[in-house]
């Protein structure tokens, strides 16, 4: 079996933290210190994965939902791409394919009963990341990463439901599952981002058309805030088909915001349309105010640190919600790849990366609440906390050099259409319900309604 990452280990001289437990040390102006910090934390993250009992290849321990394993593999890819450390590449290429399922669409039999659209979506985003980095499966008989991403895209097209609420993906895939009545921005945001990235990679306009269609539906449904609602740039959680999506769930979570940042950035980079730049600006500015606080220009190392606003203050974030910051920083690394936007959020990104380092110890255990500026072992740690720290470090590294490290991945020849079926056009939709199975637990990422959208939005408008 030939490894697609068989290039010589181009591991940078990334210093390990001292043996005595203490905070990780980073210098925002020295990318190698951030890479070194990421090295410590990613080792701890992978150790947690490989040491679980019973071990299931491709899955994090049982307390984590299926989507988080997709986020995990994306973090492993990002780490290799932007540090040059290929230590864990063989783990990725060996275990990733264990969960693609018989249909090569990330619906393994063990998870088919309770799976949701955002579950498979985050795995597909890992696959498209592999494509963007030039990765190639170790086993030539395996489907390409581009095919895997395209298979999920085509599944999303088939599940697009224009018979209720004028369109949109439902949260759950199966008609009997909890969440089947919900059209959420986690699922639709992943669809939007995936379509945009497939379009950018292949040059196939059909993907971009679908990205535009998903975005337009989200806006028309009221799930993206406008001037009329005093919430420009805010992404709301979702709506129910029971009332034809008339009542919007105005709770928020960083992941749902993140996918629209990423997708809008890719659409702007691909189309060069000022419309997409305006949309990207709105998402980034709202994110800055909502998730990083209103003290826009304070640079004291403590303010402007990212907060999962919907649950962190009262300490009620779930295991799944603790992965949100990882998804957010991954998206900001792309969304801020423009000088004006980066300048706007430089303080927040820098202070958050510093705070993340102070919130991790030299064993690579990391806290969730970075504003505490310390790691408290009594509060525990987990995959979400570690992935968030890694992605925060990489977001600064990627600003210094946005291109993946040469030699970390072998080039894979790209083709416009990765599957035998062309991607469905934006006018082709289907609302057919899928087979009935056991209900799942419903939305894992949605946060219960707390602050009214207008309250936080007013902070945003005060800064304009």
C-alpha cells in the first residue's frame, strides 16, 4: 500500500514544552512558537484517540458525536499542512476510510440510525480539505477525496426539500429521527461551504450555483440577519417546518456562524464579486462583536478572547458545543485572508491564541474557557478544547503563510467531475423522505435561546 504522505518527514524543529507542567509559551510574531504549541496539543489529542478502549478506527471515544470525528480528522490535516509535521498523516490515511460507509458518503452502518446532515457534512469538509492540500488515498482502490466530498454534495442535493419552507436541508436525514422537522443552519451552512469549496476546486459552476441557492434560501427564510432585523451578519439556529419556518430560533452557536464565513470567503475568492465581499464583511464584523466582545480596540492580552456566547458564561456548554471554537478559527483563517478584515480582527485573533496557550498545560491538556488564562484540571479537558486551541494557533500561522507546507502532501491530479454522476443543477431538488430508523438525540449544536438578537446586534451597530 503506497502512502500519499510518504514524502520524507519534513518536521520542523518544533520545541516541546518543559517536563514540568506549565502553560504553553507562544509569541504571536514568531510562527514557530505557535507551531510548537500546536505540536504539544495535537500529540495529546491523538493520544486520546488512539488509547481509547475499545478502540474504533475513525471514531473519537463514544461520548463524542459522529461529526466531531470529522472535525478531528480535519484538524489533523490542517496541522500537517501548516506546520509540515507529517507525524500523524499515516493515522489519517489509515483510519479516515473506516467511516465512509458502503456508499462512500460517510454513512457507516454503525451510525446510520441516528445520523444527521451536519454529521456527514463535517466529514465531507475534511475530505475537501484533503483535496485542497493535494492529498491522495494511500490505497489506489479507495475513492478519491474529491469523490467522497462530491458524493455528500449530491446527497444534499437529493435531500433538498423545497416542499416545505421553500427549500433547505432538514437537520435529520431519516424521517423518524428527532430533528427531521427542523431546518437548521448547521446543516445548510455545511452544504453552503462544501458547495463553494467544490466549485472553487473544480471550476464547475454547478457547485457555485448551489452555494448561491443555499445562501439565498437561508437569507429569504430569515436565518441570516438583516438591517430590518437589526442583526446584520448574524446566523440564527434554524426554524421548524411545523409552522412553515415562520418562527426563527434566534439562539446562536459559533459553528453555524463559521460555515457561512468560510463559504462567503470562498465565494468571494472565486467570483471576485463585491456582493460576496459585503456578505463576508457582515459575518466577520458580527462575529467580532458577538464572540469576541465589544471592546473593539483593546489589546491588553485579556480582553477580546473568544467566548462561546450561548453557553460558556453559565458553564453549560455540551461536549459537542466545545468543538465550535475549532470550527470558528478554521473558518476565520480563511475569512480573514484579506488585509482589511484581518486588521479588523487582529487583536481578537492574537489575544485568543495567547489565551489558548495559557489555557493549555505542557502535557497538551486544554481548558474550554480561555478567558480564565489557565488550565484547571478539576474542570477537565476534551477533544473539542484541544482542537480549538490547535486551530487558534494555526489561524495565526496561516496568516503569516497561507499556503500549505510544500512536501507535506503529494499532488493529486484534479478532475472537474469526480463521480460518474454530474452534480445536480441548482434547479433540481427532491423532498423524498428517507427510510425510517431509530430517532437520534436531535440538534447537538443548537444552543437554547438566551440573549435577544437585537441586544448583541446593537453592540455591533455602536461600532460602525
